[in-house]
């Protein structure tokens, strides 16, 4: 082998840069019903994984934007619960007045944990006291092994 042949290196690859407008065009094409990332990538002379990444990043940005908008709206308007409480205590919703004690109707706690196990045509019903929930969990783990 000649020294000149060994010293010649292949030309360096240049990373392509794509404008935001071009990316948006590719993303819109990839989101069309019935199209595949591979087909879109071929038509724009791109790698399918690059198109897939652009679409994924676009969706992620859209979700973050929607979440931020929803959070801003939620912070601006009072919640339904605040309106009910405000009506009960006679203040304006969204006002920073202390609501104090608000009684709520609650169901009484269950007195037993009820487990139904069916194997074939046999059904076994076990009622376990709530106070021994930890032992019930251990028994259930053993049963399911």
C-alpha cells in the first residue's frame, strides 16, 4: 500500500440543519391518517427515526403547552368546591377568607374486608375484620402463591 493511499481519508459528513418550517411540514405530513413515518421520511430524504423523534417532540411540546394553559386557567377561576363553600359561609368565591370547619357527610368505614375466591365451580367468601388488615394481606399473599 502506498503512503498516499493510506493518508487519504473519506470526506467528513456534514450534519444537516432543518428549518422549523421544514420540520413543521414533515411533522404535519407524518400525522396524516394512513401515512407511515418511513413513507414520509423517504419522500423528504430523511431517516425514519428522525421523523419519529420530531413527531414525539412535537407532541411533548403540545402536551406541556396544554398543561401550562390549563394550570393558568385553573389558577384564575375558583374551583366548584370553593364556590359551594363560599356560598355556605357567605363570602365571594376565590376570596382568601378562611372557610373554617365545613361538615361533610361520609360513609361509615367498612367493618369487614370481604374477599371472594372462585376456583372452578367452588366459591369461597372470607370476611376479615378491618382491624386485622395487615394479617389479611399476608394471608392473601400466601393464598396467591
